[in-house]
C-alpha cells in the first residue's frame, strides 16, 4: 500500500493481504485535524495506517466562528485518493457532535456550519427553560446541559434567513456523507447528542421539539450504525481513482461512540475515558439513567452501538493543555523554566518536567466554563488558582502538572459518580484516544481512581469506525467479538494504582479541596 504512513500496526509481521483480509477507509474528523485511515481486518488481524492527514482550522467571519467545511471535504477527497491503492471494501465517516449544515430545497449548502465554540448560544438555555424546564427536558432526553447542544444552536438561529430557507439539516458527518453519495440520512449515535431524542425509545422526542418550536422535519430519516449509506458518486470515483461500486457504510458517526465501540474490554464491569480535546468519562449501559440526581451531576445519556447507552460526563480534557501549547508557541520566553526558551516546549520534555513537579500543588475545576473558549489558557489557569488561594503555576511544567492533576481528579469524580448513579461496579478503567499516549495522565488517573487503568488504543475512534464497517460485512457478529479482536491485536499498557496510603490520602484530600 504505497503512500500510507504507519500509524498503528497491531500485527507487524502478518505480511501480505489475502482473501481473508478486507480494507476499510475510516474518515475520522477531530477538532484540530482530520485523517483518512485505512484498516485491514482479518480473523486475527487489525491493522491501521494513515493515508492522509489534513488540518481543521476554524474561520471567524463577520463575528461568527465557522468550520471550514469545504476545506475538510477537500482533505477527505485527497485522503481517499491516497487510499485508492488499497482494495477498499467500504468507507465510513465519524466526527464531532452537535454541529450541523443546512441545505436548501436544491440540496445546496446554506453557509458554513457554525462552530460549537461560537458564543451565539449564550443565554439561550435559560430562555428555553422558561418554556420547558431543565428538569423536564432531562427527564425526556437524558442529555446533559451544554451551551452548545444542537437544541440551543437551533433556538439561537430561530427566524434567521438561513434557517428559514432550510429544507434539510445534516450533522457534520452526515453532510459529508451526503456529498460523497448524494443520499440523505441522520445517524443515530450523533442524533442522540442533539438533545432532541428520547434515548429510551431511540426516536425523536416530538414533545420537546413541539414545545420549543423545533421542526423535526429538517432531519432526514434515522440510520443505524452498519446501515448502507449509499455508493460513491461517479464524480467522486473520478476524483479519487477508486473503483466502482464503492459503498459508504453508516458507522457510529459520533467519534465518541466509535471510540467506545473500540474499548478493548474483556469484562462487563468497566469504565471508559475517551481522551482528546475532551475527556468523556463514563459507563456503557443497557438503559438510560434520567434521575434528578443524574441531571444535577451533569451526566448525559447518548446512544451507542447495539442499543447501548453511553452514560458519561463531558470534561474539558486535553483542550486545556492544547491551548497552553498554542499560547506558549507565541511566547519567546516559554521554552524553558528559566525563561530563556524560544517558544512552546517540546511536549515529551514538558511531560518529563511536569512529572517532577510536586503532586496536587495546584488544582482547577476542569469543567469550569471559563476554560471553554480559545485564548490565553495559562493566564486563565493562573487566575483560577489565585482566586482559590492556591500557588500560581509559574512555569510551563507547573501549569502542565496542574492540568494533568486536575484532569485525573475530574476523571475520578466522573467514574465515582457514574457507578453510584447507575449502581454499577467498576473493576477497571479503559483510557482510549490520544490521552492513552500520555503515560503521566494515565498513571495519575489510576492513582486518583484507585483502579487499574488499561491505556489504548490511541486511535480508538478510527478503529471503531473500521470495526463497524467490518461487522456490516459479516466479519464479526457483535461488539463482544469486536472487542475480543481489539484485545488480541492492539498494544495496551496497564497502569496499577499507587499502593502508598499517603498518596491515596492525598487524592482524597484533593477531592475535598476542589469543589465539584
């Protein structure tokens, strides 16, 4: 497979492709970049290679923050062209949740999708709750409050010219699928994040939509993960060099749903943390938890594959560190602790320095909305520490240690709350996604939770995407077989919690110190 850069190779010596192996293209879109990955699947094989990576750069125009959706589409086409050397069985798309594009009656896009970090939804939820109280909304939808939920975005867009002219609303992965196939659909796992669905029935909540004036007719019919999503259009085949017919398969298009599908759990009593820009920490359940205690704890009930519920809490995640790195990259004094550096520190060196910083010296609430917007994150963290009477981090290493200790504490709280609210035992925590590569974060999470952590795979969303496609082709029967293949083939690292009573007591004291 020329032009493919190795990313994850679970079976380095398995050699040539045979008829028992199938290739699948996973288009995996993240907040800062997108990738086209090619997965090779066989009875004891699960390989993943990167065909193409492209940036995802939001653009602010006329005061509104947008996604550059046409640039993303161009990156996908380039990626499929790079993947064309593999005999692709199928293609699938996963990406982030809540954001959408609007189409007119002719199927044309009515402007670039608005970014979920745009401030247009400020104050919208409070207005909505005067019509439909938050308690009733949660009792129906089970979705945690977040100011950028699709529901609030639609209310913010009420009576705008774009929404008035719209015939169809497509969540971002569905929009890109439409451009590849010409077929309209709404994938279930992503639809469940809109705060317009009933996770108990798996259908739209017409009562919520009616009371808040949302037109559910904008959404095309629902699709389940594994359903056919159409064939690549002739123009796409010409542009990429792929052969006809090339099917597109509906996967769990919310990237977190794909990542949870790729948790290599071998028992039922597991918790997961999908780490990246966000940390999504929770449990896989068979039914939603929509109690008032669950709402007050800010847990969400989103749908997964096979009728499962992803019961989880959204935590700010490595966004905190990513924004710090972005700030330090423009600060000529940020490279070293003595102020003589030249820009952002090397991440590996920074993590080594952070490991040497005293533990739990300074902590922040990783769920604080003050950290949501882009900008000078080190300054905001410093202000938060000063406001709570804690030592103010003075170096990049100290700020990084504050972030990682705070995230580990947030992970602990989320898992403790989830198992209490769902009445579920947890024996092990699986960390998947980019944070699985951060050994310090994984060890701190094990220590904070008092549970073993199994880290990996880092490319969980892409692997889950590939595995749902493979299952649709009959290569496996259910998510248990998917996870068994992952456990056999992926490189996983196990972190045991500290056995030091003093360190365990320090985490208990930290949990009391930082308000939840």
